[in-house]
């Protein structure tokens, strides 16, 4: 989702990396010099201030290496989830849905956010997505259809809700250019450390919902 690679400062603390697919098997944990490009890890930190094997619950991907120093990209929060009825859909499912959709349709995805709309006549998930580039002639409905099919793949309960008439298909809103840059700058202006501003992939409060709702690209809503 965009080119947001970061380098780890190797001497700031001691880092360990647990492969996400290791399912908490700490025998598979590796140090900075053993990470593999293209693989997803959870960062675990130990420092001189008292943190010992602190689990940040962030999934990062090793994108490349620069002079043997790993370049990482944040993917999603581990164990974060949302639900519209009783589906308990994890953030990883929302992320895979967004990335698969972008890959399948040739979209340059900047980032996404999802709102579990439980107040709609039929509960549904609402995606907000920003793209840096979109193929000519593509429509919002085409993108929405693919988003919904991919989300059904990663969260099968949604298909059952629709079949039973208790849930609705996924909705989609396309955001204005630089929406996520604006959000980042706003958080920094409010006093947040720039390095600690994480993507809002699951919208859980009214502020975030209002923020993204006000930055919908109206031309795509017609």
C-alpha cells in the first residue's frame, strides 16, 4: 500500500522477529540478521528501560535490504478485528481484501479503512479506499464488487449473512487524493510522534468515521 518502507535503527534496542505464520511458536524467532525478504513478522523488542520481549502486535513485511539492514513496511495490527453481526473479521482479512482487489484490477492502492456499519438496515462493512492511480474507464461499482467477493473469501460468514437476509453487501467509497497524508499530518499537528502514527484500518470511533466520510471523492459517488 504505497511505498512506505522504513529502516530499523539497529542500536536503539534489541529486536527479534517472530514469523506471523509461526502461530506463536517462539522456537522460530529470528534476529535482525536472519530475517527473509518478502516474509511477514511480528516485531518483538527488548530495551534498557525495562521492556523484555515486548510484543508490539504489529505485522511488518521485510521489503528489501540496504547494506544488510532490513527495510520494513507495516502491514496490519495483529489480533485486531471488527464484526457486523458475529463474524469477528480480523484486520488481516481486510488488508488481504484491499491488496487482492488492487492487484486484480490494476489499482495503485495508497491505503484503506473499514467501517463496520451495524446501524444500517442490514449490517455491512463500508470500505474507504484511496488510490494513486486507477485504470481508465473503471467504475466504483466494479471495484466494490471485487472488494465484496474478496472479503467473502477471507470472511465467509458475510456470505452466509447475505444468504440469510440478515446482512448486506460491502459498500465502497473512494477517497480524495492525499487523504491519508492529511490524516498523518493532522495527527502530528495534534502532538503525535510521526513514527507512531499508524494506519486506521478499522474505524472504531466517531472522529475517524467523520474524518474519512468528509473526504469522499464526490465525483465517484454519482
